């Protein structure tokens, strides 16, 4: 940077009131602040959504599920093999045999398809779903269930109430058709994971009740595995490895589809691109401000050119002034964007529709990467919008500037 | 010879007619001379000065500064304007947003001097011009005479070979006009500074070493 350019830049910084606060800058600054704050807020909210969804999915679902290859319950030999092979794997946090049954919750008005899950938790270990039980208790005895809080709301149930579960008994065919079995359970806990589908359809009961519903003595339908944080993103590869280790009659797979998270991430960057156009539109004000400034500063341009400054130097001197204002506006916009996204999260007027967005709570997250991305993209757009009109300085003739100040 | 202009002519065209303002003007300026050019309003005095200062082009003729043939489109024209030529205009053309010292420092900064060095030098120049207590004043806080002295300080900052002054007293009262001429004479005698001054005031013009009149597009030594 040349001395004269450095001098002006320092002068702008040292005397911002005199050098930077101009009426022609007001709408330019407002445009940048508003567009950058919307861009930042959008990105913060999407980042928060992506992270919240990932957390909820990883917390709610097993990271790896192992089932029998023939679609039936696990045999005792298969279960022992799973426990012996995987029991001492350091990456596994929990290894929970379970039974899952698709059935229906009914009352005189409502019918809802649900999943009845029963887990075997080793003695002395915490129930892995315990942290999601927000009311009542997580421990269930025979005849008791924990249900999702949306299901409880839909059926108007609270702790101590009874819920009726209907399961078609395919093995008991009568002359009138398939016989159905209705059982009543006492609700002892309400479950809220944040994952809408679970909160609306999950019922947790005992293994004895699950086997009783199914009329089976077989021990478990599947084994659910939770991995530690370090390995959770490699669930797919680890499942493939376990499959090889366990043998061909068992299948291991990650029940969470990575595609969902990839789609959410893609949506976030699509939003980023769309909102970046707002900054580009704000750039029109920048173009207008630069053009106005060149007209306002014709005298100064004439003086600098007469004193021997090249057109390029004069252009840079003018550009630095506008760019400095724009960069300050971008930073203010980012700060406002953070506040805006925080407000959206804290406000009580709007909630996400769980059936559409999987989770029903808005979250925001400010990441350094996103801050840098917004800053870089907005800065590049602003630099382009400053550079284009400032080229007219090259075409100004000194003599015209002196004769028509 | 500091400056040599040969056969300078300039014709302005408008839609209806062409106006010849310079028609083969010649001027030779030696080191240490104080030269004045007078003439009626619109006779082309300022045009001649702009051509001599490489701010405008002539239609014909040549200009040599310290023996080097140049014009406003010469690649070194900005460098020559910065280092060899000093300009003073009627309306002083100070940068309103900068202080007196910063205005004087501008040519030094354009020449590439460090900011602190340029500031020190500009303070010395202002002191020489009797403006040491005005260094942090903005142009609108200075009188007309003070503004013109700051403009002279800026013109002299890079110790140019020649100072071209276009009606430097045109905007001043008689007392201040005389002060400005005294200042030029003092700089001429103390520093050997060369001046070419355009003025419409014939009385003041007589204070120069040589006085030319521009008439009919030609320069005539009075």
C-alpha cells in the first residue's frame, strides 16, 4: 500500500465522524446491515436446526442396530454371539437388547400407530432413555408404560392414567377374521426427546409385557448399540465391520439415514446463496454511493491528480473510504444477525411443525466458519460493487475537473 | 533552461465555430526566474499554464522540462507533476477534510515519503510561511490569505523545479495580494525558486523579473 493510500486509510479510521459519516452513505449502510443481518440470522438458525436435529437423531435412535438376517427374533445363540463379540468393544457405550412392536393406541375418539419398545438394561446401568423422561419416572414395571408427550396430549393422558393398546394377533384367526388383543397400561412417565415422531408414537414398556403381547418366549428382536462421540460419525463403516465379525446370519446397520442430515446441510447452503442475493441488491446502493461520492469529490480528485497521483491511486483512496464503511456495516450486520436469530429462538409466537421438520424447537448456533463465510461473501460482493463504478475515475480528465470544479 | 515551450497552439471547437486561444506561443524559463503572464480575460492564460503543467494537451508544439520532452499523456507525466512542478490555483484548491499540515504533506505522500516524515517536513514548510500555529486548522478555519499561503506551501513541498501559479491573487483583497507577491519574491530570492505566474493585474505583474502579455494567442515580452 502506498504512503498516500495508507495516510487516507488512517485518516478515515482516526476521524470517522468527519471522514465517514455522510448522508449518501446512510442508505448504503442500512442496506448492507439489513441484508447481512438476514443472511447471518438465516445461517445461524439453519446451523442450529442442523445441529439440533443431529443431536436429537443421535440421542433418540440407536447408532447401530443388529437383527437376525431371517427377519425373526434373535436366537439365544445369536444373542450370546453378539454379546461375546461386541461386549468389550471400547467404542460401544451401550449394548441394549430390545423388542419393538408396531401396534395402535386407541380410545373412543383417537387411533394412533405406535411403537412399543422394551429394553433390557444391565443391572446397575442407567436407562438410556432416562434423560428424556420429563415427567413421572423412567423405570417401568409390568403393566406400566412411558409414553411420548405428544401422544399423551393427543389422548389427553397424564401420569397415572391408562392407555389402551391394540395389537392384531395374526396367529389367532377366527371365523370373523383376525383377532385383536387390547391391553391397558398405566402411564408412569412422559417422554420428550425433541424428535417429533418419537414423541408422538413411542411407548416404552417391560420385556415381559412385550413378549406377552407377541405370545413369544424368544428373548429379543434386536440389539441396539450406542457409540461414543468419537465414533458416532463413522457408524456406517463400523456397522459393516461388525457384520463381518458377527457372521452372515446377522445384519448390522445404522438406522439413522445420513441422507437426511446431508439434505439439511444442503438446504442451509441454498439459503445462504439465496440470502446472498440480498447483499447483492444492497450492493446497488453501494454503486450509487460510490458514483455520488465521485461527483462530490471531484475537487479532491482534481487536486490529487494535479499533485501527481495516478488515477489508480485516487481510485484506491476513494475505494478505501467506502470499503471501510461497508466493512463496518457488515460487522454490525453480523452482530444484528446474531441478535435476530437469538430473538427468533427466544420468541414464543412461532414453533416449528414437528411433522414437517422432525423437531419442534427452533435453535440457533453461531459458528466461526459461518461468520467467516458471511463476512467473506459480503465483502467480495461489496468490493465488486465498489470497484465497478470507481472505474469512472480512470476516465475523468484532470483539465475537465479543474475547469468545472 | 527549466522549461521550454515552442509553438504552442490550442483550438477549442464547439458545434458552431472554432476558437483559437493559443497560436504558436513560445516561452523559455530559466532557473530562478519569476515570470508573469498577463492578458485579458479569456485570452488563454490559464490554458497555457495548464499545458505547461502537463494538465492539458496542446494541438501543436512541444514542451521540454529540464530538457526532457513531455506532454500530459506521457507515462511519466504524474511523476513530473509531482516532483518537477508545483501548482497554485486561484481558488487554492485545498482539501477541505484535511488540516493545513496534511494538505502540505500531500505531494510528499504521493511521492512515497513515510507519513511521519511527510508530516515533519510539512510543519517546517508551514513554519517558513509563518503558519506554524495553523498546522491543525482546516481550510475553512483559515483566512483567504492563509489558505493561499498553505497552497504555496503545498506547491513547494517537493522542492519543484518550477511553480506555476494561476491567478494566485485573483481571489484576494489588494493587501493580501501584495503579501502573496512578496512571498513569491522572498521564495524566489531565498530558495532560487522559479515561478511562472498568470495574473490579470498588470500592476502586480510588474513585480516579476520578466512580464509577458498573451494576446492573439501569442506571448509578447513587455
